[in-house]
């Protein structure tokens, strides 16, 4: 379906990666142009990992987001998109949902959505969202994942669903555009990791433990190590929430 000026959402039957699709045609896109599919065949995650969305079960959406005045780090964009997805999932009727730094939306500890932001051009950042929608309990990709259906939320109209998601992104974008507050104050309330005991798994697979205290102005996570009490800046590692 071609995009219209009021609602530039392109629904495609199948695509390798909605992020790659948007990145390939950046120059012709208006702000908030979105591409969505229920059949993404080569979904990408962070750090070279993959995102699975079996046909007709998982939704993949990417949005051409206008760059925000004070935001240069891709990590901040990921948290801003995450805060929109968090609100959206809550509004769709899921309780006990939180954002795990830096890009996971979890329901009762299980991943229902993942976010991958990539810088596109000087004016556009691509916000990619993979959301598990129609998976039954036996169709989930692993034991750490869940879906909206698995959480009791039945989506009736996929198009309306994507429209509501994009509307939430636009609302969050407006709020961020006009706010003069620090990023830490704006985004910390959405990051459920803050205040939790965590295990930090570095990209070389080494692991350490601590308590997540706050965010810095680039969206990095500040974690107080239990080894030496030092406040360390976590930039690109994975974080696991530990039982409190
Ligand atoms: C992410 O990466 O969670 C970001 C995923 C972003 C996917 C969207 S879909 C639209 C757009 N187009 C793309 O090509 N990508 C974006 P990461 O934090 O690296 O997590 C990846 C890990 O999550 C995998 O290694 C698996 O362990 C797990 N995983 C894969 N598919 C999953 C799923 N459907 N549900 C839950 N976990 C999944």
C-alpha cells in the first residue's frame, strides 16, 4: 500500500529487514515515514545478532525519525524510541512491562520487543522495532521471550495497531523536542533497569555485578560495582536483571 501524506505508513508483504529498507531510500523520505511487515526474513539485532519474526506472528516496523536538536548518540535514540514502545505496550493493555537498558521491552522479565536504532543521514535516524504479537506459547523463539497474545492481548487490526505505535512515537518526539530538561531526568523514569541489581556482560563475555544507579547524558548506564564500589559507565554491554 503506498504511503499517504497524512499517514506515511507503508505495509509490505515481506522484506529482509525494515531497517535496511528505510536506510536504502533515505533521501526520498518524509519525517515519520514508516515501513511495516508481518514477514521480515533477515531481521537484525544489536552487535551482529539476529531478530526472529516468523511469518504472521511478529511485527517489524522501522520509522524515519527526524534527528532531535540535542541528541547525537544513537544510544539516546534507542532509549527515546524505547520509552515510546513502553508506553504503547502499556496502552495496549499489558501491565508489568518495563524497559531493560538499552533496548529491550520486557513483560514479567520476558522480551516482547527489541529496538535497533541506526543513524541514517544528517536529518534522519532509523528507529526499528521488532514486536512479538501473535505467537502462542509454543511459537516463541526462546524461553526468555513472550508475545502480546501470550500476555492476553489480542490485536484485532494490525494496521490500526501500527498507526497507534507511530502516533505514540510522534507524541514522544514532540515532548523530547520541546523539553529543556536533562536526558537523564527525562529518560530515567522509563528505564526499569535503574535501581536494579544487575549482571553486566561485556562484549568480550567477561561479567561483573553491581547496582544500576542512573543514566548519563549520552544514555549510558552508570552501574556501581559490588567489587570495588566504583561507579562504572556501561556503553555497549548487555545487562541482565538479577532477582532482588
Ligand atoms: C534487539 O537486538 O533486540 C533489536 C531487535 C530489533 C529488531 C527490529 S525489527 C525492525 C527492524 N529491522 C531490523 O532488521 N531490525 C529491527 P538484541 O538486543 O541484539 O537482541 C537480539 C537477541 O534477542 C537475539 O540474539 C535473541 O537472543 C533474542 N531474540 C531474537 N528474536 C527474538 C524475538 N522475536 N523475541 C525475543 N527475543 C528474540
